[in-house]
C-alpha cells in the first residue's frame, strides 16, 4: 500500500512571551489561580470537553501528565487521538514546503506535541523533589534532571554522594596509608 509522507507543522507560537513549548508549559501548570491566569494569557482561552473553568483545565492537565509519564500506553497512541480530536476543528494552510495546521483548541495541540515527544523518548520528569517545573524534555536518554540551575546542582551533588558511597572507604583508607 502506498502512502504519501507529509510533515505537519502545528502552529503554537501565538505568543512570544511563552518561554517554553506549549505542552511543557501545560504539564507544569500549577494549581493556583495566578498560574492559570498567566497560562491563558500566554496561550489564549482554553475550552475543554469538561468545560472552561479551572477544574476542567486541571483535569485535562492531569490527563496530559499521565500521558507524559507513558501511563496511557505507548503503542496505542493512535487510539488516544479519539477523544483528543473529538469535535476537531482546525485552520489549515498550505505552502509549497509544508502543511500547517492550527487546531481549534490549544489543549489538543498540547496533547499531540506530548504524544510525539513521548514516542521519541523525550518526555521526562525532573528527579529533584524541589523542582518547580519538573516536566521537561530531555536531551539525552540518561538525563534525570531538568536544565534549571538548582536541579543541575542537585544532580551533581547526588552523583558525588553516590560515588562517595561506592568508593569513599577505599579512597579514605588509601589516603591513610600514604
Ligand atoms: Zn528540575
């Protein structure tokens, strides 16, 4: 069966104030009124199938988080799209180079981006328990901490501690002998 491969560009950069990609921003959304206000300022009003209030927004965010963690299954991403593209509406633009799709709802775009990055093995959760925005896209398969300074430092301390626990005794007794 022949198929035509096309590349789709989801248009999400509506607001230059957004410092991180939409799906990262959404996954890290805190359950505070100020946070949701800032979020909708960056990305526009959010209408979800559960409504447009804060509760509904957090419900969708929690679904996104479980998808981020891979709890919704990794091989069945096609089936995931069912509820996500329910009542699908989009504006579509075509140029010689590419096809651009802007979904009617911001949260739908966030899900598509999340699923794509999870299938690429890039969705990760920062292991610093104090991390204020733990959902991040890792650059290396083994990356356990996000790019924030305090988290990198925390990671370095953990690695040093691990090394000391494993080799500390040998090192100390080697020093005593000298
Ligand atoms: Zn972090």
